[in-house]
């Protein structure tokens, strides 16, 4: 009977040791999986943060470019307005000069008009020939 108790105790201890070993292997596998999952989670979190930073940078660049373009458009509009005003002033000045020239020297005025017409004809002929 003592032998049975000894064999039973040995079997119990061996079974307990085997169960402990199997459980330790399972726990080790779970710990590795947890570690891998945490690493994947951290990687995903870093990728998300990087994507958010890149998106914020892209929006900032877009806003800066948009402001720059709006500034350029505004400056261009102002320049065009100034040029339009200057053209109107030049036209008025030219009309006054032409009227004065016609009143004081009608012959000179006629020669000037003929010269302008000749220059226009030359420009048309050059355009037809493809010259510059």
C-alpha cells in the first residue's frame, strides 16, 4: 500500500509538473503575443501620429500657398487698376496733344497720321510673313 501511495504521489507530482510546464509554455506564448500586439499597436499609433502631422503640414502648406496666391491676385488686380488708370490718362493726354497739334500745325498732324498708318501696314505685312 505504501508503494501505491509512493507511485500515486510520484504520478501526482509528475502530472502537476507536466501541467505546470504546459501552462508555462502557454503563458509564455501569450506573453509573446501580447508583446507583439503591443508592438503592433505602438507602430499603428506612431503611423497615425505621423499621418496626422503630415496632414497638418499639408494643410498648413496649402493655407500658406493660398494666402500667397490671394496676395498675388490682389497685387495683380491693383497693378491692373493702376495701369488702366494710366492708360486712360495717356489717352486723354494724347487726345489733347493731337487736338493741339491739329490746331497749330495741321500739315504736321496729317504727316503724323500717315506715318502711323504706314507703321501699322508694315506691322500687318510682317505678321502675314511671320516675321517679328
